[in-house]
């Protein structure tokens, strides 16, 4: 498999993991997808949002942990 193919497979698996979380918040979906070590851009692609939304969701999660 090529590197690009590996990325495609990871993105597909990531999408499948959140497919059942359709009504979950973006913060929750980002928490789930962080387990795949995806970049912000990849998570944004899977969730159908812009990169800044992913960054904001991560920041919100960090604020809640404190």
C-alpha cells in the first residue's frame, strides 16, 4: 500500500467510527478522532467542518477538563 492509500484507509475508518455519533457534538467527535492521530485538517474533512472549528472544539474540551 502507498502512503496515500494508508491515509485514505485511516480517514475511512475514522469516518466509520463517528458515523454512529451523527448527533454528537463536534467536541465529542474530535475526542474520538484524536485516537487516530489525525491532523486538524483530516478531522475537519471527516466531520465536514473547517479546520478552525476543530481547533475551537479542542480548546473547548481542554477548558472543560480544568
